[in-house]
C-alpha cells in the first residue's frame, strides 16, 4: 500500500512541477535546466509506475 501512495505523491509532484515550470517559462522566459529537471522527474515517475505492483 505504501508504494501506491508514494507513486501518487510522485505523480502529483511531477504535475505540479510541470505547472510551475510552464508558469516560469511564460513569465520570465525559458530555462533549459528547469525543463531538463522536469524531464528527469517525469522519467523517474514513469519508472515508478512501470515497476509498481498491481
């Protein structure tokens, strides 16, 4: 059960980070490091989703 909760938390964090990165890009211009970090976070989330027990 703990794995499911941490996966949901990671997913929420990924979506929240996407929203913040997009807002930063709109307000202040693109920052490649922010997008790189978001991609890494997204890949980590996908990895957690693909290895979770159903």
